[in-house]
């Protein structure tokens, strides 16, 4: 019963549509009507700018971190990583935004931050190195997931390996259209100032 309760709480937490809230409250804009139509941080950066993008990305990370911490805060003996998965599902398919959400990257990172901060910072560094080289946010996100699998195997945290593998599958699945655009050389690249 505890698993069901805390997984449901994590899903509802993950369902909070940060991009939609920031767009509508701060800018009077429904982010779903612009850019890629995605509710995540990348689309927010492109449509609303750096300040809004950072705010949404931070909020999405914290959703995952808080979900991973729910069992600790509430004194429940449940598997933190399993609860965290439900927050990521909530982010991808949010109850409060018509089940059309983000691509699982930031919230997955937030869960990892709540469980193993060292792995999180390795992945964060990896993401920015790959982004600097490729200029593709989508490609950087997918490759970082694969780096996460390798990193967790190296530190022999096999429970985290399984969950990071699930997150990576989510991320790659949610980036299907991006993969096609990368192959067709039509995927937008970021520009470094």
C-alpha cells in the first residue's frame, strides 16, 4: 500500500507543468503553442529566453529530487528509485496538462540528484561537454543517459543502473522526432555566445 501511495504522490508531483505555469503566469504565453510545443526546459529556453528556461529546468529537476526524497521525508520504507520513476512518468504524461509533457531529461536528473549527487554532477558535466561539441540539446540528453548507465556500472550501483537505463529508454523514446531531424540535418542547434 505504501508503494502505491508514494508512487501516486510522486506522479502528481511530476505532473506539475512547470513550463506551462511559468509561461502563463510570467509571460502570458502557453508554451505548448510555440516552438516544439513541448513543456520542457529546452522549448522554454527557445521561446521565452534564458531566465524562464533556467526557472523551468530547475523546477523540473527539483520535482524529481523531491519525489526521490518523499520516502525519507514521510518516514516510509519504500524504494526511492521506484518512486522517482513515477515522477518522471508524471513529467512526461502530466495529469494537469492533458498528459502532454516534457521529455524526461530534467526530472530524471532530479531523481538521480536525490539518490546519488556525485553521479548527477558527472552527468551534468557530461551533458555540457557533449552539448558544447555537438550543439544539439537532444543528442546531448540521449548520450548523457548512456554515460549514466556506464557510470553506475563502474560504481557498482546496480539498482541505479536499472533505473538510469529506464530513464534513458524514456529519454530516447521521447526524442524520436529529434532523432529523425538529426539524421535529416534539420534539428536546431544552439548557439554559444
